């Protein structure tokens, strides 16, 4: 495993969900940029030693011990059915909180925090059968670019994901 120092610091004050409306943390997988609502993000950390857990879905890499708390780790590339790639010094873990559970998401690179107004977000397209599309919340239009906005709840809890009760 590669351990990396992540230079992107995000401080989210308690009880500030209203001020986070329309804010998305963006990250890349290959050449594609994705975003997830910042209200779910706890922190971004470098890769750590991951302890494998038997008999879980292929995209669950295992668990880490983060300051005394055991956190399951999902490789988002594998969740989307993408080709695996070697981790490098930019690969990191986005720790999110959803349904009172914390989970780490391994991504290729964290990009930036963007504010995308509701008026610039449209629903997911009705065509295509891409594995990642089932987890789409919408498309965020940013000038000449489009960001794929993910539904974190579907990403974490839909399909055959086996819950790790730790």
C-alpha cells in the first residue's frame, strides 16, 4: 500500500448542512470526474493498511482502523466495474457518513470542491447501461464541462453490498 499526504483540507462546521447545499467534492476515476455531496464527507486521507475481510463483495477491499474506529473501505473503480489500477501517491480515501455509518471510498484523485446551483443540475440520462449510471443522482453542468453527480446512498447500500457490522 502507498501512504500519501493529502493537501486538500476540508473543514465542515457542525450543523452547517444548509450552507453546504449545492456543494460537491469532485474526484476522478480515469479520465472521468465525479462529484458527491459535501455534506456526506468527513475527511480525505491517504491510503492506509487495509485489513481484508472474508466473504464480502468484490469491491469491498476490507477495513481500516481510523483513530480507533473501524471503517469499511470500498474501491469505487471496482464498484463501477472498471478495470483495476495500481494505487499511487494521489490515490486516496474519501471517508463519508451515510445512514449513521462511516465508509471509506478509494478514488484515483480528489479534484476540488465545487458549488453547482440546483438550476445547473439535470437528472441522469435515460439511455445507456453503464455500471456507474445506476449510482447517478444527476449531471452538473459547469461552463463547458459536465460532472457526474453520485447518489451516495445508492453507491453504498444498493445491490449486493454486504453490510459490515463492526
